[in-house]
């Protein structure tokens, strides 16, 4: 897998905030309207918008507009890509295992 460094950084940025983790937990049960997220999170609309922008920019969450409200859900494709990035970055290859950066 050829990792897009900028896209991967956005994915990890999405996971490094408690509010965004809570939003993902809420979305785990299925699509939610922004109004429901606001109620559950007890945060302001601008704060929710900020977090949703980061989650959507990462590709982990998708949004669709219905009337005046946005509805958000977890993107299966985004989750698959994030999983592959994590796996790629954290799996040692045989070459890595057998070589040391310091030789005697």
C-alpha cells in the first residue's frame, strides 16, 4: 500500500480528540442528525461543526444534508483505509526485523 502522508495525518488527527472519539461512538450505532449529536454531546453548534469538519476531512465520517440539518455516518471505505494505514505503519517487515540501524 502506498500511503498518502497528508491523508494519513488527517486520519490520525481525527482520532486524537476526546469529543471526536465520543462522536464516533455515537455514530457507531448508525446515522445521526447533527441535532441529536448536539444533544448527546452537550456542546455548541460551532464546536460540533469544527469536530465534524475534521472527521469528514479524514474520510472516516460522511455527511449528507437533509433540509436544514446534516446527517452523519461512519464511512466504511474511510474505516477500511484508516485500518490499512494503521496496519501498514505498525507492521514490521522481515527486512526491518533482520536489520539493525547500528552495526558493530
